[in-house]
């Protein structure tokens, strides 16, 4: 059953409401932004109706997700997928709608929110108390826990690059996934993705050690030393043991708004661009994931980057806005 035609004003309100619902669903909306949403809702019944309409659609996604399975997704057109809007009153997203309401009511404690967060596609520069600077990449969150002898940053998720101000009296440490990275007067980035942490050094050196609590003392010489243009990785089950060379300028080009791929496997390049897009990306199982691709792309135009990368493999991109992107 198709929906009745709506006016241009209603269409515009729904588009804006969909953006608001996406932000709420991310769990990263800060108090000032929640206040702007409340003001937008209070401004017009058209806004409130549009918000309720899009919120109901988001509750459908527990049903839609089954249609993204490889066995089913290629037998449907994008328009058919977009039309699947059977409403369910149960599921995680229905609960999410309730949580969103609690946020607006101010019931959920603010302590559950990280000190600094970025949404998908957003970046931020954070001036830290000691004069150091943190650059947050898309979909990231950090806590700042400075104390007398320790400048501690906890990376909750995503990626952050740090420009550390030297201070011999206080260690600068980034804790992520059960291990720590200590630095003095250096530039480095820490990324947590899919249960793994990657540490990349642009200038100076760092020491990665653990597993250990965030405030654990580090013995002299303890840990793996990582120098400029080097990278290491670890997980909650495996400590950092190996070092590999990298071009830090290219690897950390996101700080300047670019993604640089020099022979990157196609599947990895698509995943990297996907960090800046709210939709889930579904790659055809037959796509050439391992084929190397090269190029420089703007993180501010991620959809064009996807299309360009797909074109190198002779693939097409189909987008269901705010739901999924299919590359086939």
C-alpha cells in the first residue's frame, strides 16, 4: 500500500525529522543538540507528526534487516526494499525510541555520555586541559581523566589523534580496550574498531603496554616502543607484539579531510569510506574485495567516493537512504 501524497512542506519536515531520528539512534546526541531538537518539535505540529512518522519507520528496521541477507537482497529492487514498512511494536529499536524520549526528558544521567563525542561523518578538535590537542574522527568518543601525575584519556570508541604537549612530570596516556599507550611530546593516533586497537605514530615515539588498568604504573622500559611512521595493533586477548612500517601522512590524512588509498584492498577501502556514512554497506559476495585500489577522496563526499571506488571494479551502487547501500 502506497502512502498518500504529501505537501512539499511535509516532505521537507520528514527529511529533517529523519536526520533527527538518525542522530538520536546514534546515541551520541549531546544536551545542546537535544535542546535544539526539542525546540524544533515545539515549533510546529508538522514537525511533531513528521518525527513520529520517521520514528515509526525506524522501528521497522528489525524487520528490514532480514531482507539484507545475501540470499534475499539481490532478488529485490531498491524501491521494493524501501517499500517494506511493516510496523512491529517489539525489538531493540522500539526500546531505542523509549530511550530517546528519556534523553529528551532529561531522565538518563549525563554521566553515561562520554566527555567528547562525534557522530558518523563528524569530526571535532578538543583542546585538552594541559594544552595538548585531540582530533576526533567520525563516530568517536573519549573521556578526559586528568590527575596530578597522569594525563589520562580513555578512548571509548572510534579514533583520535593526539598532539601531545611535553610535560616530564606527567605521563600522557591513552587507554583503550584494556591496554595503554604512553607518550611524551609526540603526535600519534589510537583507533578502536571491531575489537582491535591500532596505534599509529606520526612524530616522536610511544610505548604500548598491557593488558593493564588505565591508571596502572608502567615500569621503566616496559612495553613495545613504536616510533614515527610505525604502527602496532592489539586486542583484548592479545597484546601488542609486532611493529610494521606505515606512511603516517597517508594513514592519518583523515585529520585534513582526506582518505588516501595506495594499493589498499578494495574491501578495506570500502569499509574505510563507510565510517563516514550512516547506512550499512552491503558488498556483493562476488565483488573483488582483495583487488588493490588507489586514490585520494574527501571524507566530506563519501557517497561520491563509494561510487568512484565501485566504478574501478565495474560495480554499481544502490542506496536506500538512511537504511543501506548495496554495491553489486
